[in-house]
């Protein structure tokens, strides 16, 4: 299991901000893996080490995301989708 420092280092390795969706993590990893893969970037030791570091960072973040507990409370859902509350209010009150 990874600690905060390892997770933060993995996030920075992939160039992610302090918040990222699962989709953003996967897309960023795919883009970087395509760019730095030894078959594309060359077969030198540096590109191989770079891919190992990217793979390890991705594994750490995916493991963290798989163990993350999601909340389904109404106030948390409303905070994530504020436009839905706005639309619901107007949908019920429109003529």
C-alpha cells in the first residue's frame, strides 16, 4: 500500500494536478506511454527507465483509485452536479 508521498510523486510523474478524474489519469498515462515508449522514443536506457517510472506511477494511482471510498450523500452529489439541481428546480416549476 502506498503512502501520501508515493501517491503525490506518482501524480507529479504523470503531470497531474491535485485533482484528476479516473478518465484524466488513464488518458494522461496513455499519452505519456505513447510518447515515451522505448519503441517510439528509442531503446536507450533512459527511455526504458522513464517507462518503468510511468508504469509504476500509473499502478500506484490505479490502486489508490480502486480503494477510494465514494460518497453517495445527497449534498455530495449536489456539490458535484450543481447544474442538475438548477435544472430540476426549473423543470418542476415551468408551465
